[in-house]
């Protein structure tokens, strides 16, 4: 290592596991010149909040011990000057770093530093261990920890581990880590090798936990750039910290177009409902047009909230859209207003109203009108196939939209001459469609009509 580069080897104790809702209770900083410790600093810190009993038991730090301790603002200047210009080193570095960035910022100090993680360095220099926790790796190498889960005890053990790592760093991993500091922005369990394999193309990325379970699916115009953005920023909330800590591996699939990436993302989310995906759940339709028969045998139409038990003729995002659609049907087919029910926020459920049947056509005559309505609704359903760019020059993506439902999407070696959808659509590409997916396909088809091939009903897959 360059002799002018000094390490700030740090350990902190806190009231909880995430910086957003927790505070520091103790800090130890050991300045190391690459050969020995040249400066030491340690202080208890009054967090001005409750310390959970589990944390008190783990660390031995009690409220009584902190009653007369300085608050972080009182020591912030000393901490800032000790850390400024140093390489920040810690075991699971992002934990300590995130807390100190937040606490220093709240005290009025903007601070950033190059980081090295002794967990990552240990994995590279001493591969093959089942656990790289500070306690286990120190026990393996006979490094004694005087005061486990206390800041100075853990910091002194980390110093000895750093010295051992420096002495065995035949692969120049310290220098590599500083040159490619992006590695230390990644979650502790995620290797830089996995990250470097990510392409800078449009597609989806999949985060998995240590058991291989999918915990998040996302889409991106640039997969590598989007993945890195998850690990940037200063959000210290519990939800984000749990999300980052859960990520152990990344998969990806290229998509060719943003629309295909959106569909692939939605499909995987619907199939697995990953724990950290929440946004798409709000896109399901809320209102529908239904048909039912009243006690006299008349077919009636009503706008209501979605009910899985009813036959849904059309689905809508808002009650206003649904009411307008029903109004147009009434005008077009001269339907009896008494047999059509609009949705009103004041009436959350549909109720059959008393009808003066002398004021509406006889049942046979009205049934013919309603049959015409149902034929119209059936015959105006969209069916088309949309072609777009694929993942390679030789490939095309396709989207098959059948009778107002997204039926399949996938990739093919493009065929200039085709006469039947069955020549293109693979049953392996059939999808679990939803309202949101159908909506974005229709929007895209309206924007790019030149990519759409309208299908005669006779050529569709049955």
C-alpha cells in the first residue's frame, strides 16, 4: 500500500440494525498507517433514545452508562477530523459507514470516504470458510477479542485481521478494492464478479436471497446502471436496509425492448410475488360492467366494483370510465334506463331497483336488444400480433393479444411469410395476464400502429 494512505479502522455499537431509525451508542476509531496503529479514539455516545433490552444484553451497554456520555453532536468534530482523508475500514463496512454518514450529516458535516470491507477482503484472501463473521474468522486465526460487541474490542480485533490480510494479500486485493471502489457500494453478500457480468442493455434483473429465493424483480433500460442505483443514495430506512442485506445473488434476462422488459417483469412478479415488490399490486382494475338476470328474466347491466363471482364484460380503472361506457351502450342500443345501473360512491353495492315493467319493451323484444349488445361486446374485442426488436439482430420479439387479453409474448427468428398465428406463437410463451399488462400493450399498439398486425378471427389460436 502507498505509505501515505492511512486507514481509519472503525467499529460502532448502535441501538438497532438500520441507520434510519437507530443511533450510535459507542464508537472506536483506530488510525493505522499500514504497519501499526498511530492514533486511537473511543467514546460512549448518548443516543437520546431507548436502547432495546436485546441490544443491552448483546453489548452490555445500559442507559445508566450513557446518562453522562456526550451526544454525537458533541464529538462530531473530532470524529470528522479523524476520518477525513482516511480509507474507511470496517467489518461489514456499509453498516458502520451508513450510520456515520447520517450522524455526521445531522451534526452539519458532509463526509464521504473510500471504503474497504474486511468481510470481502477475507473472502478473497482466505477463501473457503463457511462463515466470515468477525467472531468466527478471528477464532479461526487465533485473534482474541477483548470485549466482544464493544466498539474498542471489535475495532482492535479488526486491526489484527487487517494486518493479517495485508501480510497475505498476494493478489493486491487492497489496491484493487480502492481502484474499483464500486465493489464496496454493493451488498456484502453480492460479489463484484456477479455485478460485472450484468449487461448494459434493456431487460430485467432478479435479486435472490441466500436460499436462492426471488426477493425482487425489476426492469431497466440499462440493467447494470439500474442495479447499481439500488445501492446508491442515503436512504437509511429499515425497509431499504433489509432489502439490501437480503440480496445475495443477481440473475438477468435481456428483453430487446422496454415493453418486453415490462411484461417479463410483471409476469415474474405475478408468479412469485417477491417480498420486496409492492408497486404493481395497485394496478389491478377496480370497476367492471356486469350482466345479470332479474326475477322477471330481463338481462340487466350494472357498473360495480370488481367481483370475482360475477361475469365481467369489461374492466375499468375508474368508476367514471365505466359509467361513461355504459351510457354509450344505452344510447347506441336504446336500452331501458330502468334496467341499467350506474356506480355511485354513495351506493357501494348494487341493489335491484323496483322496475315498472309496463314502461319497458316486452321480454322477447328486449332480449333481442341485449343479444345485440353482447354480440357487439364480443365482436369489438381486440386481437392482434405485434412485432418489435429482439435481443439480437436476427431475432424479433412478438406480443399476441387475443380477444382483449394478453395471450402470449416471446421471441422468434423473424418470419417474413406467415399466414397463421400458430406459425409464430409458442404455447411455452403463454402468459398470466393482468389488467396492467393489457393496458400497457394497448397503449404501445396505439403509439406504434405500424408494428401491429390485426388478426382475422378465423386465424386465431383456439
